[in-house]
């Protein structure tokens, strides 16, 4: 098959549009799940299963977009539809509006997530005052062998002797 004809057919069957819409909605769903699953105390494996299902659904969506087409009579196999029978003008505008709305929602969710992580990271930083900022830092070193007369502290050096 001629590559130019193949890409033209992909465009006619709206496979590109389905791929972009799926990617945006999948990303938005994963972002929402990463915020909501911890809220409902879901175990970590739930997020892994969700992401795996979203990834495995992408090729399925592309295959369905290739095989079927939406017409005024309903969903039909793509081979049965003449190129002029598809709902290109109206459906195209609707899909474009849906994709733009999903992109705006995704951008808002991303901004919310950045603001939330920035707020939590600044809240976790200890506040340094002028008094504590001038204190020198030091490091404690454990002895390799017990040099004290107290034999109860021998376990400190036991892990280091070899």
C-alpha cells in the first residue's frame, strides 16, 4: 500500500483524531486518579492496574476507529461507508470542542497539582530563624571497637568489626 494513501485513509477514518482525544482523556484520567485514589485510601496496586488498563485501551481505540465510522444512520463498518457519507463537518466541530475542553481541564488539573505539591513542599521545610541559621553542623562518629569499660555498649562496634 502506498504510504500517502495509507495516511490519507487514516485521516479520513479519523484515526488521528481518536488518538489525540484518547491521549488527552487518558492523561487527564490518570492525573485525576493520582489525586483521587489516595483520597479514598486505595491501595497502590489499584493505580498500577488503572494505568495498565488505560495503556492497553489505546490500541483498542485505534482499531475501533479504523474499523467503524459514525454516519447519520449510526455506527457502520468503514468499508460500507462512502467517503462522503460520514458525519465529518458536524462531528468534527463537536469533537474539536470536546478535545479543547478536555485540554483546558487537563491544564487546570496540572496547575492544581503543581500548586498543591509546591504548597506541601514549602510547608515541610523547617523555618530557620536567625539563631539556628548560625549554628555549625556536626557529624557523630561511632567507634569501630568498644574502647569504654562499659560492656553494655559493645553492640555499637559489633556491626563494624570484621
